[in-house]
């Protein structure tokens, strides 16, 4: 599997559970976290025996990875430095929450080769932070940015959420301007999604969650786009903006439909011909990982049909869109041999645009991405075209 050059590592612990979050997460407990790390290390060792594996990107996500205490964080990072060639790794990222790290943890991240910070801010408003179930406050954001810059972290990404309950267009504009005042090179900005098994979902079902009107959400997105453009921060994906050269290499692995390992409770991996999903519950994950290093819940075979569909859904999320030559090289036929009717229809309705080399979303298409993506679901008739093409 020497064509797999990215790895995702999930740390599921949080000091507080946010009201909107549906990721695999558990309240931090020192004993549970120590057992989890032992199991995680066992899983990685079984999948990747040996040391010094070469990766282009490593991403430690959560949960909140920095919820681990110093010794636990050191154990994890020391192990990863032996397991992977960190010096040769283009991008080594970790997720951090404001107020979650101090001088000691920041020095530790630097020492072990972390070179990108993904920073979960969500909104620059104390009242809204409290309603989201966040522990940090705006002051913590300023303090943490100062701390990271002091220790010479230059590749910092800040996450924002918009279309929050009771959030006005002007409140979003102010939050965005405050976040941009840090002068960071990358911003990820998402509209709030109401996910099952969250506090917000329960409130939504009871009619207690009052989201902004759809036209206000559209206005917020348009403000986001125009403001980023005015600051020289280029949109490169539906929800992601970067100073050129600071795009997330790891996330581009996902959007380019490339392979990656996924380790940890509930983690997903994408390997040639199959997608793997790990066990989610913490005790069950730990037990299975320690037993045989294979805490896998299920393995789904990825058919050619699914691979083509994902190529379209994911590729069109990128602002540069689908590269026609790349598509043909990957699948053995031209994209318009399969999707000519759908592409022409979407161009006619102003959601797609096409030139000699690419097919991509228009500005209107960016607002209505899901409407575009569903057009690329394949029916059984596709088989005639691809029957001779191998994965």
C-alpha cells in the first residue's frame, strides 16, 4: 500500500461536549485516555509494522487532542515520531481549542514537529459561545493565537460556524471581521448543520432552535466570500479559504478522492478498493485493539460506481473543480462520455461552468452544491461504458 501517503488519527476526548457536535467523543478521563492511547498505538503498529513510514500528511483530530494531559500527549507524539518520518512529512496537523493549551503543551507540539494548527474558534461572541456549549471565551482566542505565534507557529487555520441560532447577518459580519483581524493564513467556515444525537437536534425537534432565515444564511456566505477575497484569502473549496500556499494538504487528500489511513475510535480509512470504519464505543474499541490490533466495525467494498460518484461529489467541492484529463487517466474514459446530459443541464441552469480542461461550480453552484452533487448519482446504465475498466 505504498500509494497511501496520508493518515488521520482520532483522539475522542473532550473537556466539554458541544451542543452541535456529532463526532465520536467522550468526556476526558485520565485512566480512559491512557488505556485508549495504548490501544491506538497497538492498532497503528499492527496496520503499519516497523518505523519511519513516509507520509505527506498526518492529522490528529478529535474530540480535542489537546485535552490529553502532558504525559499522554508526549506519549502519543513520541510514538508518532518513531512510526513516521516527521521531517519528511509536508504537513503535520493537530486540532486545538482556545484556552486548551499552555506554554508547556505549545512547546511540546513544536518539539515533536507539529507544523499546522487547526483552531476551533466557531464564533467571536461570548454569548453565542455559551449557547453552543463551548467552554472558551473570546479572550481565550486572543491568548491562544498570541501563544501560538510566540512559539513561531505560522500555519494556523481558524474554524468558524455561521447561521447559528439567533445570529443576525451583522453579528456574523462582526465575528468574521474579528477572526480576520488575527491575519491567519487559513480559515474554514461552515454553516451550522443540525446533526442527530446532538443537543441541538433535540432542541430542533422540540421547536426550540431558531435558526436564521435561508436568505440570511445565503447573505452570510456571500459576505464570507467577498470579505475573504478583499483580504487576499483565496477560496479553494466550498467552505475553505487560504492565503496561496497554505491550503490544507490533508483535506485536499479527501477532496481529491485519494487514499488515507484512519486510526482510532470511529475513524474512517480509505484504502484501495475498500472503506474501513472503526468501532465507535470506547470500551469496545480499546478491547478489540488490544486483543488483535484490528478494531474494525465494518469494511465496505468500493465499487467503480461509488468511486466515480465520489470523484464528482468531492472534486466539485474544490473551486478549481474536476480536471478532465485527470478523470480520464483515473477511470479510462472521458467524464462527458458518462455525464454529458447532466453537465449540459447544470450549465444551462447556471450551476456549472466548463472550459477545455475543467468542469466546476459557478458562484450560484457553490450556494446550491447538494443540488448539483445529486445529479451525479449513477444508475445501472453506466455499466456499459465502464465494463472494461478496472479499479
